[in-house]
């Protein structure tokens, strides 16, 4: 029973972390692009706010999402106890990773190439796809991987909003926590080892990516 | 990239809407909910004996963990950049681990080592020291999660400034300590400051690892973050919001200091 519960928790964690990494890759690149290439009032403020999820305690992140999207929230939706709630909490805490890894690369990017492409008749979508994006791929991937590693182990922001129903909305870290509380340290340790292996793998992948990025 | 005006504004609106829905509006709602019944209720809620205890415990833990990590972090960064020893590559990889490991797993690791049935737990208990479900365990957990911050901030700066000035100081007869205090330290001071700010924010805000080893003894091992959860689980939602708002204020202050420090750090 517990073994099946553990596997379900790990599966859910993996699925949600992959989803969150994918969304981050797109949304993070978009935000980084807007922050570097666009000009508007309050840009510096928005730029500073990007780090808020790093500075805000995770339990507070969970509470803030509950206040807006929970029961009695002002928007009238209640996501508590759904997988959407978990995904949202994970997106909140991992937001800075892709933005902060893409931003410096985008700033350094030589714009002459893009201008040359435009003068040769390329549309803006083609320029982005053929010139900008290939330069950003290592940064996007390493940012998304960092976010993935973080999402896999996330606890504080998820625990209040997820409902923590076994087989439905219980992620791995919450499962481990429950096992420790009921003194079943062995099964907690077993799931922990899987999480540890995952994070080590991701760390190694990021280092390999870093070498790839420098070698170019 | 040359993007026409309409597309650019469209992308801007999309990005800002995403940030608003995920970050800004939720944090705003917490502040609104906290203060909707007036300042008096908030003040009462964050000055209860339990809240004051949680506040001082949080401060105490941060005051032990952050200075320790700062000194150790600078030494480790120096070893990583200037030192030559076996296992340096391993140390390099290990330093980042606390960032990648789940806080709950960190807590579990501490329980397995220092807990009642852990490796050192029995010996420690015989000598009257309780680590797990007590403050020492919470300090250890905080040190663990904050470990990489100072190292990761100081290391690139050290690499950047190089060791030429240090060598010059040494040839002019400065002792090692003098070289460190007068040449190295001033060069890395903003990197250290930035690392200290990041680790302080994390030390105050850590929840998962501390939660596992705290044992949740009300009025004894509650930090501010644990108080938030505690109040929420006991249906004191307003109290949870008030404590959250206090922590969010600390986080905003952290952001402000980070933004102020960043240009100086990048300059040095």
C-alpha cells in the first residue's frame, strides 16, 4: 500500500516538474525578452520583482496563492486540492530560474546578426527562430533544469494548497514528510534516495550544459 | 530584434499579465487581507507571546547560521579558487547540493544522523544533548540550506580579481593575514554582502528542513514560518496572513537591498 502510494507520489512529482519546466522555458524566455528588449515605464521595478520568489519564504508563497485562488478568494475560483494548485505553486517558486539565466545571454547577444537577417528580408518570427533562439537554447535549458530540480523537491509552497490526498495530489516531498511524522523513516528514506538521485542527475546535466555553452 | 510595435506591446502585455497573475496580485491580496480589519488587529496578532517567541527564535537561528556560513563560505571560496588540493572537483560539485536537494530530505538526513535512533543520536542523548526536535537541529538545518550562498557569490569575484595584487602585497612584505585583510577582503566585500543578504533571507524563510527537525513544539520550536503553518492549520487564517505579511515585508526589504547592492557587486 505505502509502496504504491510512494510510486504515485513520485510519478505525480515527476509529471508536474516536467510540465513546470516546460512552461518555465516558454514563459521565462518571454519575460526575459520583454525585460531586455522592450522599453516601458516600471521596467526596473518589474526586473527587481522577478527575484521575489527567491526572497519570499515558501510557506508564504503558498499562503499568497491561497489568498487569491483559494476558498473565499476574490476571483471566485478555488484550486485548493487540485493538481493545478500544485503546478501553480511550483511555477511561482521556480519563476526566476529561466528568466535569470536567459537575461544576461540576451543582453550580450550581438544585434548586428538580427539586423542583417532583417535587411535580407527575414520576418521577425524567422529572426527569432533562426537567430535569437539558437543562441538562447543552452541558457533556457539550464534554467529549466534548475527549475525542474527545485520543483522536484519543493515542499513549503505546496503543502498548504495541494490538499495532499494520497494517489491524487500528494507530491514526493509531502509523502516523505508524512512518513517521517509517522515514524516510518525507512520508507521516507527510500523515496528520498530517488529524489536525491534525480537532483544529482540534473546537477550533472547542468554542468555538462555549461561546458557545452562555453565551448561554443 | 526588429519587432513591429503591435507585436512588441502584445508580448509585453502577455509577460506582465503572467507576472501579475502569478506574483504581484497574490502578494497584494495577502497584504490587503492582512490590513482589511485595521492595523490594531494586525499588531495584536503579531505581538502574541507565541508570535514574539517565534520572531526571536527566527532571529536567534539566523544570527548563528549566517555568520558561521559567511566565514566558512569565504574560506571555502578561497580554497576553491586559490587552493590546489585533491578532491577539489568533488567539493565544487558538492557545494551546490543544498540548492538541489529537497528541504524535507535535508531534514530527514539530519534525523537519521542526530535523531534518537541515529548514528550520533544515542551518544548525544547520553550526554544530555538533544539535537532533533530542539533548537540545535533547527540551527543545523538552516546552516545546511544556506551553505552555498556566500561561496557562490564570492567565488566568481575572487576569480575575476585574480591574485596579482595579493602577490604584490606579499612581495612587499605583507603577512598572509595582512594580505587578506587589506587586499582580498576589500575586493570581495560586495560579493560577501550580497551572499549574506541572500543567506539571511533564506535563513529567515526556511520552512521544510526546519519543520522536519523542529518537532513542532508550540511555544518552543516555532519559527515565524512554522507559526504561519501552525496558525493556518488551526484555522486562524487572519493570524496566518498577519505573520505572512511580516515575512513578505522582510522579503521585500531583502529585494530592495539586493537591488541596491547589485551594481556595486557587478562593478567589483
